[in-house]
């Protein structure tokens, strides 16, 4: 049986997951504060915080799914900025389907 990595073992601890979730919230708040400053700070810090929240909270995942259903265009942008693998698969599948429809 393969041994789990240190990160996987730590994430199984509820206190660590809560700490990572709080760190994600803190990063998103900091991103909003530094947003008006020149440079790409917001576009780097906010997605990192969002990813931490989504990885460590079922509540955050449900809220994100609800947001994406209501605003698919903004949800697509968020997926692109976070470089989510599922979003890349979805875009590739849509390209293939649209190519088949054109034929």
C-alpha cells in the first residue's frame, strides 16, 4: 500500500483543515485590500485563497457550485484563473462537441 504524503496526512486533521480554510479567507480579504494597488497582486493572492477554501471546506464548495450555476460566465473566469483541471477538461470537451456540430 502506498504511503500518503505529509500534506495528505496533515489535511486529514480537522484542525489543520480549519487553519487552511481560515488562511484562505485571510488571503481573499488581503487580496481585496491590495486590489487597488498597481500590479497583479489581486490576481495572484485571491485565487490562492479561494483554492485553499475550496480544498478544505464542503460549505465553500457548495457555495462555489451555486455561484457557478447562477453566473456561469464568472465561474468560468474563476476556474481559468485558478487553473482548475476540471475546467480545462470541460473546455476541451466543448471544443470537440462544437467541432462535431460544425461538420
